[in-house]
C-alpha cells in the first residue's frame, strides 16, 4: 500500500484500462479514417445500374426455338411452377413446344430446371427490376406458333372443369 491507501496493482489495472480504452478508440478511428478518404460505393439507382455477376439468378426465360419438349424441367421442378404444352408434328419424331409457362410466384430460383435442360433453352436473365402490381403479371408465357398438321399433346393435365348446370326458366 502506498500513502493514499490504494494498492499498486489496483493503480496499474486502472491505468491499463484507460490505455486499453484509448487504444480501441484510436483503432476504431483508423478504420473510420480509411473509409472517410475512400471513394463512396453508393450507386444512384435509377440513373446508374449495378454490375450483375454472371451467375446471378434473375427471372427465368425460355427460348422456345431451342426447347425440345423433353419435360425434364417440369419433372425436376420441386414446386411445379413450370408447365408445357407440346404438339406432335406429323412426319417428325420430336415434339414442338406450343406454350411454355413459368409461374414466378411459385419459383424458388433453385436452378434445377436450368441445369437439367439438354437444349439449354431455359436460362436465368440478369433482370432484377421485376416488381409488379398484379400477381398475374408474374406468370410468364412463352408461346410459339403451332406448325401446320400438328396435334395437341397436353404436357400437364389440367383438372376437368365442372359441368355447368342448365339454367331453367322459372314460370311467372
């Protein structure tokens, strides 16, 4: 103990804590100082666009000219957001796409359909500005005109619509 009734170890701890506190403030200010003199990375969004990476998973797009209607994308999709209507053209072995529909509301952007497509017809776009006011706009239709002499082969069976009851006229 010294003259004031304080242990030397307590005084050492007190000044050590002050030094540690000041050191952390200086370290934090060094980090702040680095970013103070750096050029800002803020992008003024509507006027400037961000650079999108090559592997970005944006909205799905189908090139109906490449699609061979193999149905692998429909079968592998875990949430069943893809439906295909294909037609069998007389005199040809392969089917042609009539309508290709992707429901983006249900899509989880897993990329399985892109990987499994043997013709590379399905691709992710770099579109990130796809906000809409109506959910019906998120159902993407990719259509191709049907060739002459083609027979419709539904790829996805739609549930049968209930038959309408005939309206009877009431006597007055």
